[in-house]
């Protein structure tokens, strides 16, 4: 069984894999992969015809991403080519082939999962899945864990996705595999990546932290500088977060840090706003006020330019405070402003999780 993804798009728009990443991920989640991804300009009819004929001759399953305006022309060409009719859901299929149309202007990305599941069911590919969720795990360690897992079960597939330091390892195996073997594979990952793991299920980092805070009967407060309220925003996306979330302060200026958190003016003057000492006092200020059981604070330089202290872009201090003390962590993240900020948000949430687990 071979699969092909065809993307028909405006040739003047630079291709971005993020555009069709949901399709790739949905098929991978069912243990299937696209053997070919073809990007064709939708105003080049000759190239489109050649590609679609190639799909008919060489691929079992074809997913076509295109604007809805192309629906009529594609159906008119594909139906006689395959000798079948599209159904109401935009599916063309026979005993040994399937063709799906996905419209980029208004389509729901969840449709990709339905397409992949349909293909898997049709061709008898039944899979089970396990998940490892981790933050900050080095790629080299992940790859070593994958290699060890493949030695236990060579037929399994490991899909690894990273989003600003937050890593999802999706283990896809045949439903016929024994539970003992699957458990051994999961155990292999858990041992190899132990200090980076926050869940052995498909759950968000913020949701996992909320569950733990609720279990511990703890409340959390945030004091953010360069992350600009991002930690609080991530938390309030979780239903029921009001049970554990006391407050979030966006203390961006030095004056705000001093007035709202009690950071010593001399601390900022002597070590700078972006320093371990300032981060410490930010979290300590929240804990000292007595309204929360755990506090997290961030200060750093997101870029694109540094401040006037010659400290590098990407430098970041994250502090986590509990009633028995405050810990400060230093990082030097790389990337653009968005990448640095979002990575720091994920690390901050994970550090809180690690502190109270």
C-alpha cells in the first residue's frame, strides 16, 4: 500500500510544511506514511494532469489538498480516470484505491484523521497507541530510546513531534502485539527520559499541571516579565483552572517588579532585571504575600535585540517558589522572539510540575 499527498496551491506563495503537517501527522498516527508529497501550482494544468495520472498508476491512496474552486474540474478529470464516482464526503474509491479531496479554504483539519482511519479500516490496518509527553528532552536521547524500543518490537513506529521544547512521542503498534511487549516499550522510554517526562498519555502540559495542582490541593500564581502573560494564558485555557489559579501578574517594567512583587530596587540596579537574583525575588514576592502555594516567575530577553546590558538574546531565568524556598533556573534559548517566548512558557510550566510532583 502506497500513499501520496498532492498539494495544489498558488505557486507565488512559498511552500510551508506546516500547511500540510496535519495530514502527515494524521496518517502517521495510524501507522501509515506518505511515500510522496507533491506540491503543484494550481494554474499548471499539464503538471496537475501528470501528477494525478501518476497517483492512479502508482499509489493506492491519494489525498488532494486544493481550493474548493477546483472541485468541479478535479472530479470531472478523476472520475473517468478511476472509473468511479465521488461520494458526498468527497471520497472516490474502489476495491484497491481511495482518493480524497480536502479543501484548504474552509476544511477542518480533523478531517485528516477521519481519512486516515478510513484507509486503515479499509485495508485492515488496526493499530494501538501509547504516548510519552516530555519537555526539554535532547534529541539524541530520544533517538537512543527509539532505537532501544525498536529492538524490543521492530514493527512498531515512533512518531516524534516537538513544539517549543514540548515533545510528543507517539508509539504506534499493531493491535495484535502482546500487552507485555507494549508495556516493555513504554517502560524503555520512561526509564530513558525519566527526568523530562510529565505524562504517559496524550495530554497537554497545562492540563497535566492543573491535575497535579488539584490533586495536591495547591494554588499557583505567576509573575511574568518577558513571557508577557503567556504562562497565565496557557493555564486559563484549561477548564476548571479557577480551582487552582490565584493570579497572574504581567510585571514587565522594573517599577512593576518593585511595587507589585517587592523586588529590591538595588537588586535590579546591581544585577539587572534579567538576572537570577531578580527572578528569585519575583517568585519570593508572590509566596510572601501568602495567597498561593507555588509561584512561577520569568525574566529574560526575547529579542530581536538585546537590552543595553550586553546580555544575549535568549537569556532567561525562570524561578519556582514554594513555601520552603525558591529555585532559579537559567537558560539560553535560541530562535526568533516567538520561539524563545513559547519555549520559556513550556519550560516554566514543566518546572512547576517537576517541583510539586
